[in-house]
C-alpha cells in the first residue's frame, strides 16, 4: 500500500512538472526583439560564422608564432657490421658496431624576404574580415526574421478576416434557406449561398495552414524544436511613414560607411595585396640561424657509456643562406596570380557596393509605394465595407440577389487583404530604411 502511494505521488509530481513546462512554453509570447536576440545566440548559420572567426584567430596566432625558433630532439640506436664508418669517431673500421646518438637542434629564420611579416599582417586582415563576415550573417538573419515575422502577422490577421467571412456567410446561408422555404428565392440562390459558405471555410483552413508554414520558417530561423508551441506578439496599427524628403544618396553613403559586407570587401582587397607582397618575397634570399647540441656512444671504444657521452658532447652554431636562382618560374606565376586576384577583389568590392545601392534604392522606392498603397487601400477597404454592409441590408429585405451579395463580400475581402498587405509592406520597407541608416529594427 505504501509503495502504491509513493508511485501515485511521483506520478502526480511528474504531471505537475509537465503541465508547468507546457504552460511555460505556451505562455511565451515572442516579440520581434525576442526572436532576433534568440536567433543571434542560437542560429546555426551564425554559429558557423563564429567558428570561422575562431579558425581565423588560430591562424593569426600560428602566423605570429612562425617568428619563434623551432626545437627538436633526436635519438637513434644503430648496429653495423663489416667495413663501415664509426658514426661517433668517423674512423673507417671493420667490426661490429653498436652506436647511440642523441641531440637537440634548433633553427630560426632571420630573414625571408619579409614573407613572415607579410603573412602575419595578412592573417590579421583575415581575422578582421571574419569578424565582419560574422556581422554579415547576423544582419542577414535579422532581416530574414523581420520579413518572416511580418509575414506571420499578416497571415494571422488574414485568418481573422477568413473566420469573419465564415460567420457572415453562415448567417447568409441561413437567411437564404428561410427565403427558399418561403418561396421567395430560387434553389440556385440557396446553393450559391452554400457554396460561398463552403469556400469561406476552405479559405480559413488555407489561411491557418499558411500561418503555420510561416511559424515553421520562424522556428527554423530561431532553431526551435518543431514540437514547441510558438506565439508571436502583435503590433499596433500606428505605422511610421517614410520621410519623402529623405535623400537616397545620403542613406546609401551612410550604409556604405558601416555595413560589414563593405568593410569585408575592403579588407579582402588589402589581404590580396599582402598576398602579392608574400609572393614577391620569394625572389629574395632566406637567412636562418641554426644550432644543435648532442653526444653519442660507440661499442668499439673502451670507455664507459657515461664517459663517452661526456667526451663526445658537441655544440654547433651556424648561419644558413638560401639564394633563389631559378625555381621553374613558380615565383613569377605566384606574383602574376596575386596581381590578378587583387583586380578580382576590387571588382568584388565594386559589385558589393552596387548591390548595396540596389538594396537601398529598392527599399526606398518600395517604401514610398507601400505608403501610397496604404492610403489608397485603406480608402478602398472603407468603401468596400460600407458597400458590403449595404448589400447585407438589401439581401435581408430581398432586394439583392445572392450572387450580388457574394460579389460584394469578395470585394470587401480583397480590399481587406490588400490593406493588410500594404500595411505590412510599409512596415517592412520602413524598417529596412532604418536598418540602412544604422538604426535598430523595432516595431
């Protein structure tokens, strides 16, 4: 009995925790700022860019370490028989020899055509570039979230329109049935009212499906579990309008000055210029300092192992100079390739600037257009609403056919959807212009 009570208690506790967890999930209302903050911390694409930055940091540290001397230890045990040279004494002997050699050697490059210095500077440029590339990915995710978030809000409001249409069409179907029973309308009028009600029900299902598709897209951007319930925060209808006196070129120049993709393209040119300096360095000689210490033992010597190691202890120090004379035109080819890559980097920079200008120009034109569409579609929605209300009254009085009522309802629905689309496009392009001016995205 006690065991039964314990098991029941544990089950109740688990159910309580599960309900609390479920409540915490469903009670989470995601604002646009919440989505952006969460995605920046968890999005896979951003994490990948962060790893690229970490790799660039490692490469930079490795390049700086190339100035340091290396250090290697060595040990060997050899056996030889017959005519051979004693590896310790270098005497020519005919005997069986056991020999042991140990040593430590080191070298450091003193001069290599400034290639080490240029390589360090290039890797530093790559590191700075990776930082900007990380910012590019963050900006891309932020803009994607903004677009999907607004599309989700649009589809959510579209569900409300579709559900209102179902409510209205069901009432109209009931009226049509009553009028049919009274013999005031033909059967075709009643079936048309039924068809409209069924169509509106289908539109609700389609609108809900569209909303769920946008929710899925938003979850993927945030890297949320598909099983997690997600609700987004609605926004007020107070929409900021675009300043029509805003100078597009001023917005563009401002965007050029801070957008990370522009800064990355500039660093790409500089990194390729360093690659040219590295390639040219191969024409110059290389000077290295080398040193070693070591000792050994040979079996043909009568001294003990420790005595021989003491006697055979040696130290070496030397300079090594390597002068390039001909390497099958490899250096010339590298210099030519680096020169061409600089030209390509310059073209990529120009292409990036053109793309930014295109985005700014498009955002500005679309913002102005969406603003005008908001004004026009709002007036159209108001007129269509009044017309539909009048059509409903006429239909109740039997002064309007079902076909005309359906047309009026569809006209009102289209006007509502056009207004919603213009509303959210206006918000989207206004926020894009804010982004290109260096302002935070907020709705």
